[in-house]
């Protein structure tokens, strides 16, 4: 059997660990693996390279993806699906493993209707893919956020300031909520609950009355101000899957807080630092398990599914059930937003 692997969408640490596991587990189970470059562009344009044990040696701890990524969507291109199928035939590829988020795995699911055998590995720092406890990359991004908040604490205390940290997560608040708890943020703002600047101001004033020298606010890029009519966007840029580029909510809050506060307010946007660096141990282990499971599913003939973490188990979940549905922070975790209020 020959498996073709591609990595699409926003990258994260852990992808290389999954590629390594596909190749190494495949090698001991009679499965040959080839790599397609730059996400779905690779299968469309026949950008393919063999993946040997030597190619994956020493990449477990390296962030990003050795195959490169893109937000290419074959369904936006004339004859895109047909070109993918032709490339698979030309390279004798039996099935594809698509490592990525909703968009990347969504293409794999749509291609099932063209007879393409594919398996998804859920990967996005946003952790917003349904029917898996965690997506690859989430815990590595959490490490970056926690480290950033630890660093912001020391400088905030030195200058008696309000510091705002804007983090990614698109339409879900997993990174902001869990990162805020891990890093001890004083105010946590997530897309799941609209916010108003006056409430933030009141929280900070209460802290001042307790003689707290500083306050730290963490805000998800997708958090929505009350009365703003939607998310704050930096540029009206839309990607190949129709997603607006988010960004700027931190400055939005700072501008309005500064009008009312004597204490200086400063903004840090963690941006792509959340997507870089070496994978957290959890992600290395999850990636290794996901890669091996994808090979097992292929050998069993189980396709149009994704590898999913359910407690301690890795199970196959139909892509049609998992994709195209939001995965906000569940009600049961929202108590952590203002746990100490
Ligand atoms: O989906 C992962 C993610 O990092 C989101 O959190 C963020 O909004 C988006 O990708 C950024 O997209 P790009 O990498 O195309 O700028």
C-alpha cells in the first residue's frame, strides 16, 4: 500500500511528529509513504517526494511541517479534484492522509464523493475541531501563551500597568481560556461570551482597590465587543476558504480603557509565536499516536474518517460527523472565565 501525506492550513508544532510516525509505523507494516508539498497544492500540481526513514529522522522535536503548507482549495480551481485524482494515479497512491483543520480535512471529505480514499489527522492550535478531545498543536500553543503571560507578569508589576495579550483561536476561545487560566490572567475574554469595556474597567478598578499593582487581560482574536456588530478585523482579507483575517481586538480594548484609566495600558499580540517552536510533549505523543492510527485505519480500509482522541483512546470518527460544525468552549468550562471573581 502507498499512502500520500499532505499538511494544510495554519501550521503548528507536532505536524512533523505525525509525519514521522506515519513513515516509521508504515515502514514496519508494509506501507510506503510519499509526501505532497504545500497542502492540497501538492496533489493538484504533482509536487511529490518520497518519504524515507532518513527524511523523518530527527524531526520529532521540530515545529512546523517539512512538507510546507498552504490554504489551497482544489474546489476553487477548475478541474482541481480531477487533478488530485490524476496525481494519485500517476504516483500509485492508494489513499491520502490530510493533516490539518476543518478546511484541509473538509477537502478530503468532499473528495470522498469522487472516490478518493482519505483519512484526516485533526491539527490546529485553535482546538476547534469537533469530536476529538484535542487537536494536534493546541498544547504547544498553550505553552507559548503561558510563557508569554509569565513574562508579562514581571514587566506589568514593574510598571504598574494594564497589559493586554491578544491570542489566536479564530472563532473559539480554547486558547484564551486555557491559556488565561494557565498563565494567571486577571481578565479572560473569549468569543463565546460578548464583552463590554466597562465590565473590564470595573474588574481592574476592583483589583486596584485591593492594592493590586497591575492587571493582565487575555483576549481571543475572535472575541466580540457588545454593540460592535461582530468581530474586530485588522484587514478585510478573506482566505481561500472564506475566513476573514481576525486581529486588533486587543488594541480596540486598550484604546477604550486608556480613555478611563490613569494606569497605562499596553497591548501585545502573540500572533505567530503561538504557531512556532518545538512541540509540547503532549503533542509529540498525540502526533505519534495519530500517525500510527492513520496507517492502521488505511490498512483496515477505513476511510473518510479522522483520527480522534477520546479519553485515552484513538478512534475513527467519520469526517462527515466532525467537520463543518463549530466547537466552542463548552458551557461546562465557562465557569473558569471568572473563577476568582
Ligand atoms: O487556524 C489557525 C490560525 O492560527 C488561527 O488561529 C488564525 O486566525 C489563523 O490561523 C491565521 O491564519 P494565517 O496563518 O493564514 O494568517
